[in-house]
């Protein structure tokens, strides 16, 4: 059955950052330079093509955008300046908005203003909430229990509650992702053992990002890995060791050393990335979508206030520490509450999943191909 | 006639230092001009809005001015129709088409605009006066274009001064093996013409010479030509090769595009015209040692026609017309690291392959891969093309190298697709069991018999793959081409023994100097600009200066030859009538205005 | 070794001879048995040429001209066309197989066609064997 | 006979072109043993300067009076070597060439057989050349008037150039106006300049030029004579057929092309589907300023289909060269006229090869034209859209760049119809006595080095009548033709070939068979003498009369019975 082309989609994607895709004349240069395009994984040209032709369903079902790490090679060597790399980035944004059933993500990506507003509102509500709660049960001059302004016990519960909500959202999105890319594909029947066999891919890529290392340039991978790991460490510390982290007076090195490492990692990498995005010298940092800025700024705010309140608290300035803590939470809540499920942060989950799904798909197709027989040599014109 | 002037820039080229404000002001003062609007750069135009504007201003004629106003014309035509006006009265004042973008500037823009407002084609109004013309003609460049033009004019019994930078005429065509699509050997069809040029009484052939300076005015030019010291008496030399065989100085052969060695004193190729040797000072021991060493050739020469003390001569000629036929150079493939040219031994440029497959080339026409040979002089091992080398089992030809690429040359080089297909044929003909791959983007087989030729190549079993490869790499001693086969939708890593880069064409070295010397402009891609793309493809803004062949834009042989004969028409026309046209550049705004006005009357 | 016939070819200068040249420039290979004689037009081909060729030992004669209507001299090939049947009749009287003489139209753009015709004719004549005239001459020689 | 003369035989190796199959030295040695042969050599390139020098030297030194060159086709180098003989001081017609490349080394692979054949051919040449006679070229007047057939841009440009060079020009146009196909166009690709300005200024300059006589609604009905001395009759329709006769020295054929009939391509439904139109119909819309569907509303989706009738198995194999750029032009124009409409461009290969073409292509992409690629001989199919669709038609294509079978919405479909030879090109070819290729285009005398001349002296072809061409390339050819003519008519006389037929009055019986036989009516009958005579300058040496003369009174110079018989003996010796 013939697929109806939709010349309008390309306009829609512009809002997501794909401004130059129409320039592409399909010489195949980008796929040829990309270390990830092999056999039938034609990255990024095929996605560019689907986008030009407005094949929405095909795009929704494709994992290729997640398999690209935007090293910038393709964009630099593109004979038409069609920015394949940026197009893939835009597609990732678009896909995120497609996986998200609430539609909030789409709103975020299509209007930076809306996202900023949402973030600000969330921040203010958080502040209001915690201030009231703190005053109701403690004094601004106490950081540590008894009658601490923001006792870790309470915060801990709040964290878990928030985490719960996020997980629900994220998991539903991931399931939708599975449905688009594998589930609904009529002629793709994945036996369970393949899922099992490939499951290891998830933690492996999540923790090592080793695919990223295949790119010609290694530095971006290191930065990315550092950022990701610091973030994960911090997450673990907060979700499980908040007590040790927050309560004083003594410094418990078994825990805090990780805290410091993570903080340094977070601040270092985010500031590095921020400067790059401002400088615009390297291809992959040339074009910045509003979401990229918001994401970075939030991270920096959170990391900075986090360490600041720690220092203030240790130096006995409890009041100042509490205020900083409030500011910290004002950053944390929107970051976790909005960025993770609806915006850039979600790729933390989608990328490893994409690799998992794609390997599952290949495995399945391989099995099918074995049955079909070998593939033919290039066809004479 | 109530006229409205709309200025809209397509913003293709830079604005060439145009002062649009003064153009606007000028337009406003032209008769019947009711309104002047500057719509700016790439305006989004709504015909119905424009229609309203035309209606309210009761315009009977609309003039679109700008670098390429044609891009907006349909919107205005539709608006005019909606407004109930005559669509024939939507007129264009294209600054780019008439040289305002390329140096002629604001004044030209005004005159173009004036003509459009009067409803007169610019080319009708802007006709320069004629000037008395000398019978002599100077032709710069003796490739196939220069040769053809020279013969046309000389056969008509008119004096021609043919100046060629290298030591022989023939240009690139003489280096080729076969010519597409008929596959007749280039030498077979070119050499007779070369011989004819060499023998022609009306052609004063100056090889190994360059134009130093041109002064004077259309119809009466004076050219200074530097005849570089050849150190060999052309008339006496019998090309016996005695000097060559004794010469110790070696250098890469220019004619073989560096894939073979020549001596310091040598002949470019056996059929060279003039058929005489030439001494290259740069590689000659005698000159390297300021006359202290060597000089053996002088002793060996049986006809005593070598003079090591010879100096450059400056010759002055007086001519009426000048024809530029400087052709092209090959783009430097080394600029694209991904293709490994210069690093991987068996990555050749197209012109290198032409010499390799040419019967008179270093391997006698055998297609072989390079072999590692020890160079005793340099004490190093180097890759050389030697008849004893093994033939490649598979050959890849990569199209659009440096062409159609905004990172290099944005333009298409026009000839590469066809010569690449020709290569495939030659490979298949000489090595029937060799695999042959063509990696292309668009197969541009546009000429007479070209499409049929392309089909034939595919039938011969060459794999014609759509997809420009991006890398050539060495993997475990095997050269691999990494690319995408777009039609069969998969990435392909093709192991090959030889890769031929279909390198694009760039303007010949020194064309910038010539353009400046003669006061003619060059287009965005640095080829010489013609007077008018459509109706004057071989004339220039400067009277009595013509362009022919690839120096005006890449061209294949038939199109080049046609242009060469075409310029002959222009030249002969001016010689027979004794009068040629002056430079359009000399025309003042008021003159053009006046002419346009007078033309409106009739 | 099998018998290799010798065939004399009369080709018109404008279409067929050019066509034969084209076969050359396109490197289309064919049997080497045909020896070409160039005439300006098939109309120039006097039947006596054919007879002389056969008499002097040719095993066959191939005549090629422009396609009807394409003649460079507008209708020269029609004249050949009219002579051809008479010529065949005469050959029959001499007891020469009419397949030994053949008239074909080959245009300037038909290199392949020319090659095919040559191969086909060579094969036909090869099957017919040596020309009886040649044999006759040989016998006379022996008797003398 | 042969032993009475001194023959030099020269076997060319042509690099390896001949030598790789034919044992050239053996051929030379063999030739040396033949009676009359004084010199026999083989050399790398006979055509090269040293090669010719060798011949000239030998003629002078050895006193050769006949030369045989066994090399490439005489069509290639006969003039070259004739010139060499002349330079050496003997009559150029004492040359005979043996074609051992095109008709031997290039078509045979067995060295033995090839060498054998080469021997025979060389032998024939040796035998023949012995009977060659010295012939003299004679010069005839060259009338400087020129006939130009076709009043398009090419015809007008040629006319102007020629008139500028001093010739009187008769410009014959079939229609009632000048301008040809370009006059039907609004803007020209790739710079979107005004086609109208191009035509207007040409027409003005042509009509104002005193040396150019324009004959509208006219056709050339007869064209007799020979280079420099043609007689032509032109019939002008309009108010009663008026016929006028001119003497001209040369003719430029610039009859251009006709557009391919789109209705022949059934799967595009042209003529059935109302909103499927040809490129020229769109031009009309653009000029009228109303781009609308037949239903009278501006199209929301526009599709352009390339290569209609071109590059296809069932119609024309060749590429029409200009359609791609014209298609891109339409993409720009339609978007300009109908803002916000979506343009799809369905192509095979994008032929953007000329100056500014690639930029133009890129511009169209940046303007969001959707480019879709279909395979050669895998044509799209157009069908009426359903009631639910938001468009008039749907085009189904097997899209190559995505590998998907897709449907393209379209309210208006533009078919880029290719160029084809004029329906009457055969008649034209006959009239001026030139040949056509398989597609009906006129054949140039050499595809590369002589693109505007033809095999018939004094007849030139320019522009799209020789093969599809865009305006600049056509204009260049128009000027090229003018250039050739000016160069030759500048002296007022030209040389004609020395090869023609002669009648021996003694032998002629006056039967007059030959008179009607001659296609050029070059044979007169002398009523008093009751004898026929040949007008040598008109004779084109076909030899029809020679073969037909019952009393053997007619001899064809350079193709005498003796010469050909010698050749026959040669190949069979």
C-alpha cells in the first residue's frame, strides 16, 4: 500500500530545530561518514528522507535518531549544508514529544516561553510549599533536627513521592516507544528469548555509553559520561542516603566523598557545555534549542545551590543554608518534575532503550534473513 | 503609462556594492513613475495584496528591479491579472543579468531600470558605438578552443597570434585517450588540427609564452607577450632526443600529470606541436648550479640548436580583437582528506587515469596498480606506475569530487559524469573480468548520444551505484570504499584496488590576472562572465574581447568547439566590416536613457 | 581446419562505410572475412564488378548501401535495388548460389548491424563452401 | 602497370591501436615485395608531424609518384595525407588509404587473420593507386548570400551575425511571426531573465537590418545547386502563394524542435485528467498570470514530472537537456505566484550541469520543493483522487531515495514534455540533402570537432534541430555556423572537389539514359552534338550514371572501372 507523502511535516519540525533538512539532495555522504550506519541502518540520511517526505509514521517507528550522538562529522562534510546532525537532534526532540502521551512535551518543544513559564511556576509553587511547611514545623534558624526547617525525613518522603510519579510517566512513555518501534510492526515477530538475550544492553549502554566512544572525536563522550555518572551518583545518594548527606555536624566520608565527586562532575561538565554552547565554535554546539539552555541552567543552579547549602550548613550559617536549600529545591522540582518526563532529560531513558530495541530488531531480522538467504550485490543501474 | 517600480532582492549574490537608495531616488524621478517601493530581501509576496496596491495606484506598468527580480515576477504577473492590467506590462530590470552585480555598479543598475521603465529591452538600448578594428587577433590559450578559433579565423586569411603557456599546443584534449561518447581517440581527431595550426601561414604560434600586459582600446589593442626562454631553436630541432637521452635532470612530467618522469630537456609528447624539445630551467642542473655544472645537452645536440644563454623575449603585437580560451585546471583532490589522495598510492585523479590508460602514456595504455620501486637518486622507495604492475581486480570511480559541494566548488563540472562512464568502459574493455563501480549522485548524460552511452556502460556490467562515497580507507592492506548504495538501501564497503576521483574543473591559473588586465569580470565561481547568459554567451562587457570554451564555464568538447567557432564569427564580423563594437562599460547612463527613449517612439 | 571464405564488400561511402567505421570506433568485433572496397554510392556498383570479384576467386560479395530514402544522393540505392534482381537472375544462370551475393542496408549509425550482417553472411558462405568458379579455375590450372 | 610507377607504402601503428592486433612490420615487408613498391615502412603515428615529414622526405628523396597509407579510415586522415603529398610537390590524388584500423584492428582480435586482412587491404590500395590520375581542384564562385531556414532565436542570431559580416540573408519562417519556441516562454532558466526581452531585441534588430530579408509564412520548396552556388525557391503563403527565387552560397538550417505529444504517455492521463498539463500550457498560465486548476481555483499541491517522453524505452531514449532546469524554474514560479502551495518535483536524475544551474537547484531545495526520484522506465502513475482526499489527483511513484512506494497529492500536474525532431525534418533533410540520425536529428559532419557543418558542403545546422539544446548553447551554435560561413565566403571563391564524372564524347551514343538518372540534374544534353555532358561543379560524383551508361562512355574521376577492378584483384590476390 502506497504511503501518502505529507509536505507539511517539514514545516512542523522546524520548531524542533530542523531548519535545513530541505537542502539535502541525498548524495549519501552523511551516512557514509557516520560510524553508526551499517548494512541497513542508514544514519542519518534515511531519517532525513522520511522527514522531507513527511512520513510521520515511519519516523515515529524509527530508532535511528537515538543511535546518533551528534559528533558533527556529517554536518561538517555535508555538501549542501543540510545539517544532518542537527536534524537528528531535532528528530530526537520531536520523538520525545511523540512518546509523551500528555502532550506537555510537545508544548515545551514548540514554545520555549511556555517551558520557561512552567519551570518558573513550578519553582515558585515549590518555594511556597516548602516555606509554609518549614515554618509550620520548624524555624528558619535551624538546619539540623530537632525542629529543623526542612528535615531530611520529610524531604525524603517527598523525593520518593515525586520519583513515583515520574516513574509512572516515564514508563508509560517508554512503553509507547516500544509500541511505535516494535509492538505495532506487523511483520516483526520478536520471540521473548531475544528480549532476554539482549537485556544486558540496557545497563551496559546506560552506564558506559560505550557506543558514543565509537565517534571519531572522543572528548564529547567523556564529558557526556562524566555528566551522566555524576548525575546518577547524586540521584542514588539523594534517594537512599539523604540522611547522611543532610545531617551534620560530622562529615561522613563514606558518603560525602561521592557527593563531592558528583558535584565537581556536575558543575564542571555543565559549565563546560554552557561555555561551548555560548561560543558556538563546534558543530554539535552551534545550534541550541531553548530546551538545551533551560536544561543546562537548571542543572547548574541545582548543583551549585546543593554544594552551597552544604558549605553554609557546615560553617554554621543555618539560616542562609535553609534559604539556599529552598532555592535548591526550586531547581530540583522543575528539573525532575518537568525535564525528566517531558523534555531533554528523558533521553537518559530513551537512548539505552533505543539501543536495546534496535539490537532486538536486528536479531529478529537476522533470524528472518537467515531464512531468506544472502543479500545481493549492488544492482547495476 | 503609469508605472510602479518595485525593488526586491533575491539576495543570491552579494549586492556588489550597489547603492539601492540612490537607485530608488533615480527611479522616482523617471517619467510616469507613480510609486517606488523597496520590498527588501526575499520578500514574501501576496499577489492579492499587490493587486490591491496596483489597483489603488492605478498602475499600467510594473517594473521589478533587483539582482534577480524574475524570481518574484509570477507573483506580480498574477497581481497584475487580478488588478485587470496587461500582464505584458510586468517588466524586469535584472541587475545581475546586465552586469550591475559584477562591478558595473549603481550606474548600470540605474540604466537597466530606466530601460525597463521605458519598456525597452536593455540589450537593445545599451548598444555601444563601433570602433575601427585592426585585422590581427590575439588568442590566449591553444587548447581545442584556441586551436579551433585560430583555424577558423586564419582560414579566412586573417592574421592570428596564438599564445600558449606550455611548450606544446593541444591543451587537455591532447592528454586524453578516448573521447565520449563515440570513443574515437582524442589524438586521432585533434592532431590533424594541431598540425594544421603549426603549418598555417596566417597563424603566428607562440608556445611557452604568456601575455604580460594588454593596453589600448577595443579594436586597437597592444599586447606584450613574454616568450619564455625555451633554450631550443624550434625550427632547427628535429626531435632526435639526443639531448634528452644525455640529460641528468629529472622532474615529474606535466603532460603525464606527474605519473611519469621527464628530463630537464624533453618534449611534452611525441606529437607535440611545435615538434621540438624544451629546456625547463627549474629542473636543469646547469641552471641549478648557475652554469657551473652539466650543459652536456649542448654538446650532444647534432643540430647545435640548444642555447643555454637564451633569455626571455618580450614581443609586442597590435591586434583588434582578443579571444580568451584559457580553459581550466583540475581541482586539487588533496584538499579532500577523506579520499586519501596523496596518501593512498592507488587513488588517482581522472587526468592521471587518462594518461595511464592512454596508449602513449607511461604504461603504454596498460591499466595497472602502482608498484613500490626503489629510487636510487632519492634513496627512497616510492610508488610508481610501471607496465609490470598487476592490473586492478576492481576499480571504483567516484563522481563529483570537489564539485556540487558548498565546502569546495558549489557548481557542477559538467563533464565528469560522462568521462567517468568512459573510464568504466575503458576498464571493462582492457580488463574484462575486473569489477567496476561508479559512485554518482545524478547521472548527467545530457548531450547527443550521452544517455545511450550511459545505458551501454550499465549493460557492460559496470555497477552504477547512486551515492557519493565519503571515505577511502586502508583496512589490512586492502583499500576499501565506504559509501551508501541509496537505490538498494544499504551501506556498502567495497574493497577495490584502484580508485579514480572524478575531480572537478576550476578556472585556469592566471585567469584572475587576465580578467584584471582586460577589465572583464568573473562570476561567483570565478569563471569569466559573458555579456549576456542567453543571447551573448561568448562576448564580454569589454569590446573586442571574447571568451570561448571552458574558461567561461565547464564544457565538453562539442560545446567548446561550437563556442570557438562562434567567437570566430564575432571576430570576422568586426574585421570584414572594419569596425568592432566598443565596450558596453563605456556607455554613460544618459546615453542609454536617450537610446531607450528614442526606441519608445518607434 | 574449416573453410574460411573470402568475401568482397562494396560499401557506399556515406552510410555503410561510415557504419563499418562506427563498428570500429565502438569496437564491435566481427568475422575478418570481408574485404571492403569503398564506392561513393551503391549506384556506382557496376554488376560487372560483382562478376569480376566472383571470377577472381571471391566466395561471396556483400553490397551495402544507405537505407531506402536515406541515400546521400537521394535515390542512388534505389538504382542498386533495381539492378540487384537482374544480377541474381544472371548468377542463377551461371549456376552460382544466389546466397553468395547479398544486398543490405546499413546506415551510418548501425555499426552493430554491419557486424551482424558480416558474421551472418560469413557463416552462410562458409556453409556453402568454396565458390564453384574458384574450384573450376583450380581444375583448369591442374589440367594445364 | 604497377611496375611503371614508384609506390611508397606507409603502415601506421596508431600507437597501439593498430599494432596491438596487426603486425604492422610484416605488412610493410609484404608490401615491399609487391611490384612497383619502392618504399614500405611502418611508424607509430603516421598522422603526426614526424610521420608526415617521413612521407614528404621519401617522396623527395626516392622520387615516389604514388603513396599508400595503411592507417585509419580515409574519412579521418585522407585530407591530412593529401596535404602532405601536395607539400612534397606531387598531386594529392596519387594517395590511396587502406583502412586497417576501423575496419581491421579495432574489429578483429586474431592477430593472424587481422594481419592477413590488413595485407589484402594494403595490396588492394597498392594495385589501385597505380591507376590514379593527377586531378586538380578547381575553384568556383562563392555567393555571399545566405539562406537561413527557421526564424527562432537560432535563425535570427545566425542571420544577424551573417548580416553583420556583410552577407545578405534570407530568413525563412513558417509561422506568421519570428521567435520560435522561445517566444512561447515567459522567463528563462536558471536566472529567470525575461525571455521576451531576448526575443524582442532579436526581432527588432532583425527587422531593422537592411541586409536581412524576412519571409514569414514561407517555406523553402526547392534547393538546387552546390556550395557557393545554390538556387532556392521559397513559397510565401498568406494572401495567395507567392514564390520567389534566390541565389545563395550557403544555408543555415535552424528548424529547431517540436514538443513531445504528452497524450502518448497513457499512464499520465494527459487529455483525460483535466488538471494534467504540459510545460508549455503552464507557460501560458504564467504569462496570463492565472495559475489555476480547471475548476478555477489556485492549486494547493503542484507536482512536476520530468522526462516525459525522454529517457524512456518506449518513446525517446535521449535526454532532452533543458527540461530539468525548466522544471526547477516552474517550482520557483509556481511558489511565487501561489504562495504557500506545495510543489513536488518528480525526477530521474537532476541535470543541472550548466553555469548557475547547481545554485538554481540548491535554491529550489531551500525553497522547500519536495524532490522525489523515480526510476528510468518505472514511471509514476496518476489517478483521480477520492472524495475524502484534499487534492484532485494522486500520483503513485516507486520513490528511489526512500525505497518506498508513495502517493503524492496534486491539484495540478505539470508534464515536462521533451523535445523531438520536427515532424517534417525528413523532408527538410531531403531538401537540403543532409542525413538524420535514428531519432530524426540532423547529423553533423563530426560530433566533436565539426558540430555545425554537415556532410553536404555549404549546408550548416545549428541549435535544437541537431539535438536538444538550451538557449546559450543554441546561440553559440548559431554564431558558429555564421562563423564558418563568413570564414569561407570572405574570399568570394572556394575550391570544389576534383572528383566528378566525365563523358567521353567519342563513346557517347546520346541515348540520354544518364540524363534522367542524375539526381542533381548535372548532365546536360547538347542538342546539336546529340551528346550528353556533365556540369562538373554540380556533379557530386555518386557514379550512378557511370554504372548505367550502356556504351561505357562515362568515367567517374578517382573511381574509374580500372581503379576499382585493380582493387578487386588486390583484395583477392
